[in-house]
């Protein structure tokens, strides 16, 4: 993006341009160390940022922080950390609010003040409400590394239930189904007594490095068995004792076959199941529909491997099971997670040391969900949630039902649920923008999200965003989505804002660098964004905290701390760890037990037991399509140094991985005349993209894997290019028709 007329974009300050009257040794003594949490992925590594005035000098692992020792090799080698100076001082960073100056998508911008931006956006929101009601204003979120509870506060006070985002197909389903079955969120933690690790669908390196490091250590020191279920022979397969190369989309059938084998051979934990599980007899009947031979034909996994995986997992306890995008983005995600969690319950690994434990939030503080103010959204507005008539589980309808059980059992701790368990249905939101059915969506605010790259069916998303009367984007860089906006607002990175993260215990992060440096940049926290808009919309009394730090003071007040006190004493409070809490309080479900047969799903009108459904566009469900489209497409793999669609504009990182890669089996490539390194077309009924071929014998010849998240920041930003968003973006190929979405 070109800078506004008459303005130069900032460059990295030189050492000798700051405090020139001091020699380097004296300047070094004046540097300060700030404790920060890196939020450039979800490992949330604790780092020490060295700052000289308003200049970032370096970011290193914080060796004083508990837990850094175990993750030090990962943090030390992380390309996102090592290249942070190139990222933070990149000339393409958004520095000031921008207003569209030409037609939508022309990449013509003029600089505007924050006050004017708030006033004009507020006026546009009021106009939308006047003509269509608050429900006509929607929002999209990213990967949960911003304050989504604050976003939801704004929208709940505004009266709109229409929040969508990546959490619907990334970790959100996991959290929801864990709460549905167990009444709390499971968290796999490898301990010294762990004997088996089941990695399902990409749960190894590239996804969660800290967990994978612990798994490798356990295998080396304690001879722990590692089972990997994945269509690709990824890095974790090289360390696996057993690899089940599954046909993509058939995971639910595989899990049910393992359940059936465990039950038939009586390998489950009988005492635990009898006392603490509800619906075992019904599960036994359902699982009996999935004998090994039948499922082997469906999944392409040999009978003996399914049998071995089931027996190892059931008999080598305690065991942990982790999963990745391979499950989260299946058409059958909920049913698969249901069966996946049943395995943990059957074998007595739930809330067990060395198994899948319950995270314990720090008691007493004000948790995120209270800040989200869900109680302020009237029932009449909740009922207008787009898609809630069909997609009830991850809507307020499902959220409130589950929450009623959690609150009864856990009290204040129940408010530690993630805000991205509450959604409108994304594909329905975009269709409402296009068609006005069941009512129009006319305005949208996107925060740290890039739906033109990360949402399925890019062509439909593009037309929906173009149709809006008002579109606002807040981000770190100009993106393909931002190019379609009316206003683009510069967001603060983790270095320019504080952080209070209550997941298991509490960790905190200081503001290492100012959010505003006169003459160089003026970025705002997302709290400032939502509060600023809230004041414009008459929400003033509900935003009594002027800054994010003030809000954190409020949240910590019940435990007698200010945010400064909290950071001064280390920025970490660990809640007391306790296993088998259910022995005292039961499980926070309708029955007080782990619900193998889910009363929650039943109450919402769904099948209370998992059932396998053939994927909607497989060679078996659509043989008519397979004539012209003979291969199975998968898009879930992630790759360093990028995180989803981020970081491709940073030269030092782009050099590590310059081009998008499509993996295909050598036999497949030979049959098509493709050589390693060729640029090739990949086509589906939705469109066509190009990626660079890499021959890979870790794939079934009938499966093709294309990389996720690709766009080209260096290419023309104006429409139709939109930074090359159509060239290699896998979501040009994918479908989001509500009729094929998980119900």
C-alpha cells in the first residue's frame, strides 16, 4: 500500500540516532526489559522484550518465567520471534486510520483521525440500525488472539447477535463438544506417567509445539507409544510407533470402530464407566454398527492397524489424545469430536494425571465471559441470530443450555468459557449480506481476521463484502479483505498492548512499546476500538474503564491486585491443580456424568450419539463429480514460518518459504506429466488456483494437499488483484453451502 500523500512510512530507527550524547555502553544501561506474551501463534510463549526508549531492540525467551525451560528450544528457534524486528518495523504496517477515497477496492485512501473515524463509523452504524435494526450489523473474528470478550460486549450492548469467525472451524467445536460431554474443557497434558499419546489429524509439530516436545521427551525417556492418525506422512509420523493413514473425512467411522473394538474386547474401564458415564448401553448398540472390516473399507486403514490403535490406547494408560485441524474442519466435525472424546471417557483418561485433564482457571477473578455481557442481549435479538434455526449447537441456544449446567456446578469459574463458542452461522451471514434473506446484513466490522483468505468459498465472501453499505477492518497490515473496506484501522501487536489471559491460571503481559509515537504511528488496542465505537453508540455507562489496564484492574480486584501489582510479582498466578474433581462435585452435565449419550444434543434436536456420514463431495457420495474431479482435496496442513494467512510480507520469513506448495504422490504426478517444482493448476467446481508441485510419497495417490492461507502482499492491492488473493488461495476451491455444513 502506498502511504498517504505527503507522508513517509516509518523505518527502523538507527541506534546512533537515539540519545546521541550517550555512548553505546551508557545507552545499553538505560534499556528496560518488558515481560510479554508472544501472540503470533497459540503457543503463547513468555518472552522478554528489550526496549530502548520507544525502540524495540530484541525479543528473547523469558528464562525467569515458569515453564520457559521446557519450551526454550522451541521459542529460541521460532522464526516468528527471531524476525520480530522485521515484522514490527515493516514499512507496510498500518500506522494511522485510513478512509476509502475512491470506489470500493480501488486502493485509494486518505488519512483520518481516530476521532473522525469513530464519529463517521458510528454514524454509519446508526443509519444501519435506523433502517434495518442492530442485527444488520455483523462482525468477523480471527484466531482468538485479540479480546473477543470485548468485541462481544460491544455487540451484545448494541443488540446484534451476528458474530462469526475462524473459531467456528478452529478449536471452537473442540471446546463446545468437550463442555457438552464432560461439562468442562479437556486439555491433554503429557506427564511422567503417561503411557500412550494419540495424535489425531495434525496434532503434532506445526500445530502445538509445546505438546509435541513433551511427547517426544516421553517417548525417549519412558518408551511411550505414539499413535498418529493423519492422511499425510507429516513430521510426527516419523516419530510414531503406529500410523493410520486415513481417508480424509472418515475419522468418525474410525473412532467408532475403535470404540466398538474396545467394548467388544471389554478393554474399557468398567468401574469408571459404570459410575461416571451415562448412556453406555446405547453407545454399545451404536458402535456395533462399525465392525473393523466394514470400517477398514471405508477409511482405507487396515483392520490390524485399527485394532492395534484401539488396544494400545485402551490398555496403555493413562493416555492423552490431541487433535488438529484435520478434525475441526471436517463436515462431520461434531460427530467426530463426540466419538473422539468418548474414547477418553471409556478408558478412564478424563481428568486423570497423565491423561486429558480439566483446566483450572484462577478462582475469584472476573472472567472473560462476564465482560462479554451476554445477559445484556435481549431474547428477542438472540432469536434473530443468523442460522440459529438450523445450526443450534454453537449458537446462544447451545451455549446457554451448556452454561446452565456449568454454572450450577462451578459457580464463578463457569464464566471462563471462551467467547468463540457463541456464533452466528458464517455462511448464512454472508448469504444474508448478498440476498437479504432472512433479513439484510448491511454493515460488518472485521478485527484481526482475513475472511477473503480464511473463510470458505472466497468468491461468495468477496461478493458479500462488496455488497455491504459499511465495512470496517482493523488489522496490522493491509490485507485482501481490508482492500474492500471503507475504513481501515491500525491495530496494536502484542508488544504495544498489555494482555491478561485466564486459561489455566493467569498469565500477563506488559505493554512493551507505546501504541502511539508522535510522527511515526498511532495504533489502538482493540479495547480502544470497541470502547470508542461504544461511546458513539450511546453505551458510555457500560464502558467505565478508560484503558485496557483499567479493565484488567477491575478483573483482578476480587483477588486484591491491580494489573501493575500482578505484573510486578511476575505476571503469573497458578490455580491449585486438582485431578478427579468430579469425585466431589460430579460432572457439569444434565446427568452429572460424562454423557456418552448426550442429553444436550438430544435437547437441541440432534442425534445424541455419534454417527458417521460420508463426506458430501467424496468419490463415493458424488461419483458423478469424481469423473471430472478424481482426487480428494485436503487443505488443513499448516507450515512454518507462517501462521494461517499472516507474515508473508516479511522478507526474512518469506525467504524461508517463498511459494505455495501442493503435495501429490509421485505416481499421481507421473500420470499427469507433472515434475517436482512445476507450477500446476488445482481445480474444483468452485474455481481454480495455482501452486507449486512437491512430490510426496506420504500421501495416498488419490489425495492432494494444498497449502492454506496464501495471498501475495507484494502484488497490486486494488481490485481485481487484491494482493493476488485469487492465485493460490485454497478457499477459492472450498464450499460453504449450508446444506453441506455440519448441522
